[in-house]
C-alpha cells in the first residue's frame, strides 16, 4: 500500500551530539580509497585555510544514514525497509565537516511519492553544530520496490 | 596549483579515471560508514531480493566518482553541492574486480559567483550506473 502522504513535513527529534574524530575521518577516507592529505594531515588542511583535517564530501552519510532511520524505520510510516534501494543522494554544503565538530542531525520527511508501483521517500537531514550552525544538508531518496502495489 | 575559473571553458573535460572495486572494498566501506546492509556482502541475501549478486554501496560509488573532481581540484572543501541518481547496481562478484570508469565535463561556469558545475558520468562495462551526477565547486578566480 502506498505510504501516507500526511507524513510529509514531519520533523524528527535531533540526534545525540556526534563528535567528529580525526581517526574516523582517516578511516572513512581509506575506505573510499581517497589519499588526499587534507583528510589526514592537519598541516595540509591548514594550508587550505581549514582549522583541522576536513572530511570527504560524502562523509555526512555516516551521520545522516543512522539519523534518517527515525523516518525510514518509523513503524507508523511503515516503509518496507527490506525492499529498499538507494535511489538518489544529494548534499548541499555550507562548509566541509571538520575534525572536532560536534554535530546533530535533524531529519524531516521531504516528499513521498509512488511511481511504477514503488514507494519513493525523500528525507532531508540537516547537520548542525551544537550552536546551530548549518554545516550540510543531505537529501536521501529511497525506493521501496513494489510496495505501492495493492 | 589551484585551478582558476578563467582557465576553464564549458565543455572542457576533466581527466578520466578508472577505479577498481572488489568485495574487500565493500567490507571496508561497510565498517567505516556503518552501512552493514547484507546486500553489500552476502550473496545469499543479495540474490534473495532479486539482485544478480552482491552490489557495491551506492555511497561508495558516489564517493569514488566524486574523486574525479576533488583530485583535480585539490581542495574537497570547495564542493558546494553534490548529487547523483543511482540507476544501475554495481555488481561485484566474489573474487572479481569491478572497474568503474568515470568522466567529468564542465557543464556551466558562473564567473560572478566563482563557481563551476561539473557533470559526471560513471560506467561499468560501458553501461552507465548513475544519472544526473553533478557537482558544484567553488574555484579560484
């Protein structure tokens, strides 16, 4: 059955603060095979004007994937997570995530559609510092295959 | 050496790259990202949901593809916007290497804002795996 449109705009509580560690950034950079020194070497990052090492552009998924679970695994919404594939992903950056940032994610439901028998859910994850500075916004579109069919 | 907006023209191509993905890449990515969905490491699970085999995390593909721009630019912190649509799974068989070929091209330039939009294309065996893959970056003037 198609997902309930009335969930569009629903905002979930902010996640617990996440402190971005240098070694976590290094681990992530290694996992994507990216040897850019700006992810590992503070001096290299400072040479580009950053206070400390920065995280790769897709690093926000480390925070937003779990955070979006509030919506994607919300039993009241009822998305069939076993049938979900990742349809689209977009990040809009105010600045790169930097080691030492303490970040919280607020997830909301951006849109709900049904197309070709699939439920299509887009979540919006705003990643902010404890002071409320918006660092990056992540939009994830998940497609639950065949679940919009009666 | 920073790339300047005045050095670029619409349609200019970025250096094409190839990247190899194997099962170990996905295990490492699962650990680092926290995405332990078994379709990325269990053949049984992948085939039970109708996939031909284990598939790479879309986010691993997205991260890899973006390097064509960030390695060219040098400063990954200059990325303002990055989005992709996942159109075909990147299948990675046991013991095999899947090669991703990535190209990039300047889609538009905004001299006033000092930004460029780069269109990206990624394929495996000449079949594209992404659509609308696009990165906006800030450039030196």
